[in-house]
């Protein structure tokens, strides 16, 4: 993630004033004014691993789809099966379209979370979609283009709501301390990728056991008008226990350590989902959605580059676009890959990167050379993720 200086006329989240008054360094991220860090990215990262981190993720797009035909409609558009999704269940999916850049048979528009919410008052199914901030407008445009004349309503709820993530070993305990006993018990029982309605700090909220850090935790959606009260309550309840407010910088290093792909880096319009390890998001058998036939060919073809992890002995980091070569000591060796994301990994004390490499360079233990600015640095292929949290016994 490479933030840009803050121009005027950016979108702001309901928590923007809080970030500015608490020392957040504000940047332009996907057209939103967002905090990249407060005091230190490393401190925020390690606090999340050890206790809890509080993240404003209100820039993420939040869409609601309802109506009697909403399940059937989404089933025809998403790569993940939704026809059998239960109320309170969340699934990771891709949003694809027929064609894209010149020559593409299919384009990956975004990755997303799709959740089955409680049914609408008329009994029709209601679904929620969370999409990336940078892709929200084109995803909304694509879905709007595909809307039937009747039976499905699509609403962009992003501006009228706020979304915050509480991540880390103490996250659920901190949030549940702000809930009535019944709600707290229901949240504690949530499995991964499950969601429920609750009152957090006295306000109605949608709470899901999801996140983007590799830690256990929750994502909470509330009305924009009460976002500051909920945020302040979580911050006050967790501060003495090690919770810190976190910016986009630590969110990026946390997801990198957890081996999670990011759209625009590991995931792009022309991505082969199977090559980057996202076969779990592709339910192909017996289904039809934009690009399904092309993805079947990708699944069966086993061609192209694959995503791997790279670990360096030093703290010197490779950046997106850095060229990768077979290790030989020669400057003329053919390039075998490219770095997609790289950073110092605070939990490991060394530099790491994710990369797309040729299949003959994908085996864990393979030694490669990575062009890091003016020199080549040795790196070893490792299995992803780099970091895996210890499960509670």
C-alpha cells in the first residue's frame, strides 16, 4: 500500500475528526481521507498481535441486496455459491464480469464478503456485500447494470453507516464487555465467518467474526450518526488492556504476514484465482456466472505463475514490482517472477514478500534473488501464511 498526500475534496468517514484530533497521519486512500498511522506502524501491528487493534474501515463499500429474487440474482453473479447460505453466514467471494481490458475473456472486478442478513419485513431474503473502497463504484455500476426490472433492490449504504474492526486476542472480550449479557453470549458463540445483530455500547450493530489481520476479532457496522460513540466506548474499554487505534499501515503489514491477498497487488482484473490460492472462492460445478467457463479452463490448465511467500534474512524490503530471478550469482539469469507485496514483518523481525513466480520456482525452500533497489537480495520460498495465530486451547 502506497498512500498519497491528502488533496482536497476527499470522502471522509464519520470518524475522521477523531483520527485528526488523536494524531492520525491522514492520507488519500482510494479517494478517502484515512489515517495511515498514529505513532508507529510497528507498535500498532504488535499491539494487535498481543492485545487488540481498533481500525476504522468505513471506507469499505457496504451494499444491501434484497427482494424476492435477490438470492437467485446473486447466485448468477458471484463466484461463490449463495443459494444455500444461511442467515448469519458470511462467505468470501469474487465479483467477476464478462471481459475487461483488451483481450480478457473475463475480469475479476473485486473480492468481497457476502452475508445473509435477517429477512426483510415482507419475508424476502436480504444480503449484504462488503467490497473494496477502490472498487466500490465500478462494482455498484456492474451490479446496477445487471439488475432485473423487478424483484431485486440494490442499495449502497456506505455513506450512511460506519464500519470498524476490533482485532486481536482480547478483541471479542473487549467488545462483549460493552454488550448486554444475551448479546455478549451470542457474539462469543459466533464461529468464523458468522454474523449476528447486537447492541454495542447501547447502539444497534451488525457484528461479524471476520477480519483482515490474521487475528481473531470482529467487524462492526453501525449507523454513521452513532459511530463516534461506539468507537469511543471500544477505545476507552480497551485502552488500559493494550488496545490501540490503528491505521492503514499496520492493517497492511498484518494482512501481509497473514498471507491475505489485496486487490491491486496479488489480485487483479486478469488474475487466475487458482494460481493465487483462491480456489475456495470458486464454486464452479453446476453453476453459471460471468466467466465461469474461463475459470473452469484455468482450474484444469495449471498454467501461469503462482503465488508464494518469500522470506529474507535482512530487514531490507522488496516492493511491489521488484523482479525475481533464480539464485545463481549471475546478473543475466532469466526473470522468474515479480513481487506483489513486500514489507518488514514486525512479528518475525525480518522482511517478507508475496510474489507471483513460475511453477519451477514455487517449491518451498527454493532460493531466489530479488532485485531490491540497486542490488539483488537472497530470499527463500516459504509456505503461506508467514504468521499463524495460536488457537485457544
